C-alpha cells in the first residue's frame, strides 16, 4: 500500500492551486455578493486544460488520471464551490459519461470540443417534480423516423444558461419502470425548441450558474442518443458515480478551507488575554475539522484509485460524497463559530463557505439517499451488476496517445 | 539561439522562517518551490523562443542539492527544453562569489550560449548579486532590472532592453551574449501545462559536478567564498497598526486615504 502522491499529482495540485489563488480568490467575494457568474474563471479553466484534465489526449483532453481530477476539485473548491461545480457537471457528469458510453463518432463530435473547453457541458436529469425520485421523471422522448422529439423541463441544472451541450434524460417508454424506460440524449443548445434560464435567490454558489432547461418539441437526431434506448437510467447512475466523486473531493477542499481560515484566525484573535487558539473548546472544533479533512481525503482518493483501476466504486464514491459534504457543512458552521461575530459577516470567507456547503448535501443524492445506499449495500438489497460499458481504467499510455 | 535560465529553489513565499539560538535557519515543513522571481525569467525565455520559432532552445540550470530539482521541474513544466543540475558536495556553503563562479563555468562548458536570464533576486537571500557577477566572469553584457526586451537580433548579435530604474526607464543596446536580470512586470508567467507536468516528471536531469565543469575546488564552497557570517538572527518583528478606510464611495475612500497620507507626510 502506498499513500504517497506521485510527483505528477503534486505538480497538478500546485498548478491548480496557483490558478485558483491568483485568478479567483481575489475577486470571488465581489461576484458572490453580486450574484454574478464568474464567467472569466470558467474560460480560464478551459484555456488551462482543467476542464479536460482526465480525458485522453486523443479526445482533446490532458491525459491525466482520475486522481488528478479529484485533487483538482479539492483545490478548486478550497477557493470557491462554483469552480468545482463546473468540474462536476462538465467533466464528471457529462464528459466522463461520453467517454464511458459514447460511440467513437459521438466522442469525436462532442467529447473532443468539451475536453478542449471549447464547448461547455451540463447534465439534465433533475426536474421540477423529480429529484432523488427518478421514477417521477416527466420529460418524454418520442421516436419519429431517424429522430426523437423531446418535451419536458429540467430544473436545478448547473450551467443551464451557459453550456453548449446537454446530456438530457427522458422517458422513451412511459409504461416501463424507470430503469428500463429512460433514454439519454446529447442535445446541443442550438437545437430548435430549447430555452434556458437562471434560477435566482439561491442560498449559495452565487458566483456560479444554476438554471432550467425547457424542451418544446426538440428534434434530436437518433445518432445523438447516448447508449441504447432504455439504458438511460444506468447511464445516469454511472454518471453520478463520477459527479459524486468530484463533489466528495471538492467538499474535502471546502473542509480544508475552513480549517485553514479557522487556524489562522484562532492565532490572531485574542480573548481573556490569550489567543483563542489556546482555548480548548476552539481546539476541539479545529481538531474535528482536521479529522474530517483527513477522512474525506482518504475516502475520495480511494474512490479515485478504484476508478484508475477500472473497478466499480458506487458505494465508495457515495460514501466519500456523503461524508465530505456533511462534514464540510459542519466545518463551515464551526469556522463561523470560531470567527465569532466577524464570521457572521461577509468580511470573512467562512459565511460563504457555509452557504456553499449546503447545496452539496442535497444535489447528486441527498445525504439521506446516500445513507440508504450505504445500508442497502451492507444488507444485500443492492449490488453492482456489470454494465454494457464500464468507465475505462486509467492507462497512461492509452490516455496520452495522440491519435 | 541558446538561452540559459539560471534558477534556484526557495521555500514557498508563505513559509515562516525561524532562527534558533545557534543561528540555524529553518522554514519548517514549507514546500520547496522555484524562486518566484525566476518564473519571470523562464517565461521571458519561452516568449523569446516562441518569437524565434524553432531557432531557439531554452536550458534551465540550477546549482543545488536534490531539492533544486523542484525549480528545474517547474521550468520544464512551463515549457523549457532541458534542465541541468550543477552540484558537488564541495559546493556546499558557497556565497554569491562562489556560486557565480560555478554558474559561469557551467555556462562556459555549454559553449554556445547567447543569452542568460535571471530573476531579480532569490526570495530567500535577496542579494541580487549573481547576474552581474556571472556577466563579469563570462565577459557578457550585464543588463539588470530589465522590464522589457525590446529587440533581439540573433544574426546581428545585439539586444535592446529597457531597464526600470528609480530615475525612470533606460533603453540600452548591448552586444550579445548578454546576461539579463528580469523584474516583475516584464511578463505574466504561465502556469505549467499538464503536458509540461508529464514531461517534467519523466525528464532526465543530468548532474554536472565540479570536475564536469572544470571548477577549481579553491574557488567553490566555503573555501571560495568571501562572506563570513558573524551572527545569524531573526530581525525584530515589525509592529504596526492597520486601519481600514470605509466610505460610501470609492472616490470618498480615496479622498480620505490621500488626506491621511498627506497628513503623515507620506506624499
């Protein structure tokens, strides 16, 4: 067993950290306060190759491994959650879905420009009336000749108003149970009948973009169907295995941000004649953050290692996501407590950390869904079955091959 | 055109330096990184290379133990072609006089160098002496505090550089080969690319010893150094008071700031 990162991983960490600290940290408060999407930061992530970090070079990516993806997400969310959200939807939920399930032609057409950061990608599963309960999905896709006609609405979609490509799920067989009647489609923004908008009044992630997609008789060519008809549920679940991985890694970064801010402030702030760092109850909160950071990191790195090996990691990834998101919310709350009244104002970052932490306890499986998943695996009510297409194991030679 | 960039490894700028009673300096477990000023020199070399197309190569050198690899790796990840570490146990304890001798001998060994680039200084020792010393030893044109390389003519063997001095900008023309000390503002250093990171972690970094560069042992290490350390201690902590000016508008904030600066006779 080897717990050390490779020199390559260490350089990736430093590079992504430098970017986030130099180009995002000085401005993030301004965007967050104004509820203004920080578009330039996304453009820079695209230019630097971060949005294609773990996609093979021949598909326009950078050819790094899945652990690098996790490490990048940790560094990004340490500065702000919106950066990691971009990675979750663009890389985790969409691009890796195309890598796993796409035909060679679909990879060339859609994955290459996405990995290069030329076209941004989003994931349309959730609906106004269907979140964790995928069976309640109302969007439909009707086959007509060589096309499908899509109707319905998707809600709480990150990058809805900015993405160029959407991976959308809709019912092709309304009578079949959800795991058989849902199909996945790659839909381009330019397609007639697509409208999108932003959701306002969010608690957190205010420098990001969250919105809705409405589909009104959207004609999608059959060649844009991802996977087989009726395979959408399995595709969605496998995409979530990757999206949740980025969330677990990111939330771990958020815990680290809370820990760093709290340790710094605890040394600076004095009460009762000494720095608050010397008070035991402050130390207790800091110790818990340290504990949770280390657990979160071990959990996501194990999930990343399993992905590198090509081993299914649904419960391990779910555990990493469940643990780190809940722990990040607790860490942010304690970070405010340590900062006292100052932490309650936006003069410090910790109030933003708390607002940003909550969303991830809800999306891509609420904490309650993840608790159920864990129990169901232990009790034997749920088990992994082989998929028609598995996420490919990381093979450095294969990933770095030019063509 | 062959461009050499001299780099060194330093503790991260966020490191907390401590000095114990015996004068031993420590930066704890702070990571070792490329000297931040050197990133400007590497970037400038890469920009020149890009301008000249395929007619230039960039070699990065660093005198130092194993830890110096960090600086070389960073430069390769940014896009430099080759990294060479110059090290021999007898180099231990070198001051700037001895270090400049070693660097000059290594550059001399290469034989075909047209341009040597440096960062302004190293953030750990902050002497800024090495570029001029190396230029003197090699007989190259010394150009320090360079904010812009305005013209570079490899065929005519000339360089025109703008130096940022306290009195203003000075434009100078000098023959090549030259040693250029860059300063912040000359460019915006790029981040290492992912492809560069892979290249850097797989590259071979030859180590040149004192024998390899033909260095005289009497001129290196403590033996070749002119500086004698009488005492090493931490400077007293600077005490200061910070005041945050808050006003309704930016204009009002600026007005209050200017009033205060004038009252304090700062401006």
